[in-house]
C-alpha cells in the first residue's frame, strides 16, 4: 500500500489492508511446491483431465496455427450471437445509472432474488402447474445452481432421477440462451414446497439455507434485465430472436437431411445432432474441422450415447450458417467420409 492510500484509509477510520487468516496447517517442501496436510478431494481426482469445451478450444487454436488464414466458423460451444433487444439492455443501463443517485442506489438484495422477478418467472413459465413465486430462486446461472444442487443432495447420492416428472422434481433454468444473457449471467431454480426428503423434511428449506449461506444474490442489474425480458414487449422481442435461431437450425437440418444423414433436434432447441454410424465422434469432428474449417462438438463429450454423433449449434449469424451449410454439403456430397456414413 502506498503512503497516499494508507493515509486516506486511516483518515476514514477504515483499514484497507487485508487481514491474514492463519490456519494450523503443517507445510512441507516437495519439489518446487509446498505440501499441506490437507488431502485432495477424491471426487475431483476422478474427473478427466480434459473437459470437453476447453479441449475443443485448444484444437481450434492448433487449427488456426496450421491454417492462419482460414475463415473458421464456430458452431460448437453454442454461444449466442444476436444482440440483446434494446429495451432490455436499456433497463439494465438505467438501473446501473440509477445506482449513482441517492434515490436509486441499492445494496444487497434478497438472496432468493428480486420478488417481482420471482413472481414474473412463476407467472410466465409455470402458471399451468401452480408454481408459486416463493418456490423460485433467482441465481447467476444454471451451472452454479447445479453445483448447489450437488451440495444439497450430499456425497452419498450418485444419481438424481426425476421420478415422477415435474412439478414434483427440481427444475434448473436460465436466461442465457433464452435471452442472450450468456455474459450477463442470470438463471433460476424451482424447488416445489411439496418435495420432501425420505425422512419427510422439505427440500426447499435446505436449498434456501444453502442459497442464503453460499450466495449473496444475483446482480441487481442483471435482475432488472430479467424483469424487462418478461415484460410483454421484452418477451415479444426475445421470441423474434429465438425465431431467428430456429430458422438457422432449419437450414442446418435441411442440409444434412438432403445428404441422406440421420439428423435429430433443431426444433425445440438450437442444436442439431447428426449420426455417423460406426464412426468415432472425435474423428468426425477432426475431419470436418480439417476440410471445412468448421467447429462442431463431438457427441462423446456428452456421454457414451453420443459416441457416433456430432452436435452443431444453430447460434450464429445467418451468413455464417449459410456458408457452413455450403461447405458441409460440398464435403459430404463428395463421397463417404471416414466410414460408411451416408445412406
């Protein structure tokens, strides 16, 4: 800390120096590092070294090193590409600006989320199944809630099966793909009050405890955007963007179907699955990348059932989707890539 910042903090009566928290850990030197007496989490030891999407990104970089002038089209990870509708982004901008005013400033919000947003989510998506706003927990995205769900269920639960189906089960969702909030980060989880553990204790009580203990609530700015998404005007604007992606998916589905390949999906979700019987998905991924400069996703990354599939995202600019379709048609119409994939 320099002298100026030290004097300023002392004048305000506030110490800006971080407090050191000492733990009674025995440390021994090992190689270039220092080992504590804390063992590694055995569950993390079981994970594969290479996670799917970082591995795809690594291979994309290697491809660009090999072909520096290639015009790579990424239809892999599936990030949104179209702008957030203006009325929604303006609502977030206005909220952020209001924080600079005495009347508009807000600090911590409720850990469970803005009450108006919780109500809007319940009324927009769950009015036919009688979900209450108090059963909706707003979060910073579905991945974080999945981690909280693992904490809720404990280490002895190896698999969670939805039986019977909703509304008795927990549902995790987000604004990421629905509203283009992949960078804004906003989601929600529904935990019905009638859902009980085997001993009869309400699941929602423990989930609420986890949320209040491990989470300070989603960004107020992001939640303002979420409310705007669920307004009549905002929802209509979002549906127009969704229709754009659905048309992209139709173009991809029609392209593969015209080549005699088995195609699934692309109707209710912006992802297209293509079957290549007898092939390994990483081999198909590699050939498509090598010969068309298109990034896809090997189906095996989602489990053994996807071993003969690739997944292609419909998130993209229309001109890129059309260009990708042309490249793929050119590749597969030449013959049988890798194996007897064409009918």
